[in-house]
């Protein structure tokens, strides 16, 4: 964006903030101690993350994703070394 005016930079910054604000809100609410979405939260907790860590199916799926991504990375580097 070299050579562009400060107005364009400000507009781009505002658009980025607008697009990323829902993600920031979800991350903030994920630490809520409440059972339902309440804003502001009555307290803060990591219990939802602890529940995810205890879920065997989710952990197995995460492990499978890591295996597949590491295999893909090895194949990609192998193809690059051939070319």
C-alpha cells in the first residue's frame, strides 16, 4: 500500500477490525463460566477447554489431523526435492 493516503489505510484498518471482531468476541466468550452466552460473563473459567481435552473422539480426530498434515508435508518436500 505504498503511496496510498492515510484515509485508505484507515478504511482498511476499520474493515479488518469489523471482520475480526466476531472472532475476538467468540474467543472472549469461550472463557465464560456460564452455561449459556451471557454478556458480560458472571465469571471466567477454562472448563470448556478442559471438557474438550477429556473428549476421546475429539483427541483422536486431532491426532489424525496431525498425522495427515505431517504426511502431506513430507510428500510435499519430497516432490520439491525431485523438481
